[in-house]
């Protein structure tokens, strides 16, 4: 087993901190070795508000993942005797809620030259260098996404190999607030993992959830998170727009608490009732609440869920309508913990009038349990490895203790002889002493 290919990915969610370890094998298939979660604390919408609390949660999760990795390696007989595994690098997904997209155009005048990969790369490097300087006061440059290539005034999807007099590259620079990255880095340093690399969550998810055709033809990736809902729009295999709506599935939970049930019971009800009354026959169900059996009418509960969903989807619909005036949207894909809501797919499809499906991760089937893990699995899939190091355990050689000698005898022997002589004199029979004198 080549441990250098392994990657460790973390997603800092508002309700859960999620982590996974895996790699892409030689056949190009995605392999997730293990995953786990920890209750989120000190984190809101991917932003670390309380560094100490968040560091504790991250440390707990990393300990779980490391122990699972070691157990897996031992079970598969991958861990040689006298060696140990350590985690050296962590890939962390950045929520779109904390980012800002700024468009910039880089232009090169060419005397009828051929466009090469090196030329495009030099233009991207020029953009990155200027972006880091331009936004250094309160924003950090995270990454850039080429949007369009324009050759002599005409857009070209594949510019390499074409000949032109002027090449323009339209680039979207993704920026984040300085304290966002600082707080996350400090959090992981306190947890014992200072080597952190950042990834943009919508891009990571799209690469494992959307098909190549969906990213090409125009699609919307909707991530129903706990505190917000992000809508990421793709076309021509490129992330075009990201919109953040400050409402998520936790707002449904709070609405259900109006039924005078605690939060954990509201969560259970949310995941077991229909997202819209019309898709399921009404019924009654019971639940133990504070030691008392309570009766609930499913249609009443579903109405509460539907009212909140309607408010969220009305904002999503406004975003989709605006984007469709600029580009086609042919497919909607749902991910995130909130997308596990019963009949949500049907509800979204009926509301927006666009073909909708639940997201599935490459090589992992259509298991809905994966939906909340889309961000961390996407980050893991796109990582470059180098997270796990196989180290040889240093053998400590214990040298025998050297005895101190005095006058040819050991110090201990000298003391014993002196004390022994004194004790002999102390307990000697007085009568024997007198007889000796006689």
C-alpha cells in the first residue's frame, strides 16, 4: 500500500464536522477508507467563531479517523512491524458562504501566434500575482477559475492550438476574508495539524456529484445545509455563479419546535415526514416526548415543513430565473443534510419545473446517506494525496547502569561494609566483649 496517495479531508459544517480518508486508485476509481463525524461547536456556516471549541472538535475527529486508519491498515496487513502512521496534511473545504467572486480580464496581444498551454498558464499566473496584491488589505486570494477565452473578439471553448492576434482570458477570482483562513489555520494548529490546504466546496462537490454532461449543458447544484442553502451554477464545465441563501434545514427544525418538542425530537420528526402533504397519504404517529407519549398528525407536521421549504425555494426560484436569462439550466442536483427530507426531490421539481435528482458520489451508488458527506467526499476526491506518512519507530536502547566504585570496591559495597560493621558492633553481646578483654 502506497500511503503517500492517501488524503485526509475535513468539512466544517454548522451542525457536524465531517472527515474522511481515501484515495483514487490506479484504475481511477474513488476509494473511501473511512469517515466519521463530530458534533460541531464554535463553527457557523464554515466560519470558526470560537477557535478553542472548534479545535477540540477537530482534534476529536482527527483522533477517530487516525485510529480507524490504523485499524484498517493492520487488518489489511499493510502496516509493517516497527512502523507507525501519522497524519501530516489536511485538506479543508471552504464554504461558498464565506467567499466572493471578482471577475477580471487578462489580455495578450500576439503577432499572429499560436495559443499554447504555457501562454495560458503565464496569463493565469499574472492574474494570481496581481490578485494577491490588489485584495491584500481585508481579503485573501483563494483560487481563480477561468470563465471564457476570447480570440480576436470571438469566444473559443478550446483555445490551445488556435492562431490569433489577441487573446483575452476572463477569470473569476475567488476571495475570502482574511480572518476566515486565519481562524481555520489556527484551529487546526491547536488541534495538532498545522499543514492545511484549502478547497472550494462547490467545486469539490460538483466534480464528484455532477456528470460531465451536466456540467457542460448547464446545471444547478443545490446544497441544503444546516444554516444556509447554496446554489452553484455550472456551464461549459465551469463554475459560473454561486448564490448563498441564509436559510437552511435548521430553520425547519426550529419551526417544528413550535409543536412543543425538544430539538432532538424535532430533528427526528423532520427526517420522517413528507416535504409536501400532497405526496403522501396523511396518517397519525406517536412519539415519546419527555416521558409522555404524544400523538401527531402527519399532515399538520408536513404543512409546517412545507411552509418553510416554500420560503427557501421561492428564493432559489428567483436565482434560477435570473440565471436562466443568461444561460440554460437543464438539471438540478440536490446535496447536503437537508436534502434527505422525504419527497424533497419531487417538491423541488414541481416548484421549479426543472428535472431534479438527488446527488450521488462517483463509485458510491445512490445511497442517500452519502448526501450530507458530498462536500467532504468531493474534497477528498480532488485532493492530491500526501496526507499520511509512514514512519519508522525509533528503537530506544537502554544501557546498563554503571556502578560507581570507590577504592576498587563499588560505592554500594563500601557503604554496606561500613554500615554492616557498625551494626555488628551495635548488637554485639556485652558479655562476649568482656571475655575478649580478659
